[in-house]
C-alpha cells in the first residue's frame, strides 16, 4: 500500500455515499442548482415546484432527502419552509472528487 494520506474511514465513506446518492437524482440536483443560484442563496418550497414541474409533496420529499444528507438547511418561517445550502457541503463533495491520488 502506498504511503501518504490515510485511507478514508468507513464512517466518512458512509456519509459521503449518502450525500452523493442524494444529489444523484436529477430533480434533487436541479433543486441544489436552483437554491444556490437564487437571491440570497435560499428558496422557499413554494418557489421550487413550478421550475421542476412537480407537485409540492414530491418537491418536499426531495428537499427532505437533501436535508437528511446534510446538503441543505431548512428554516421554518410561518407556514413556509426556506432552504439553503449548508456552508461547505458542496465544497466537501467536490474536494473528494478532485483529491490527488
């Protein structure tokens, strides 16, 4: 085995796998893109159904998967939920893909 940085732990691999699975869905990938490109880098669930041409329950399910994976943050404001990208979450995923071997 070559020397250098230690191998990824099983726990880290499990966490990353959950995140990659979450963004592997085309609708969830679009949600991340819509949120990251919106004003203030956040969006209300009410603003995300039309661009995806999906119903609110389906969009809410996709958003929950992204929250559970640690990619999105959810904040309740009155009757609406607002979503934003967890700081560093996407950078962390990108870093795994660009690490030198």
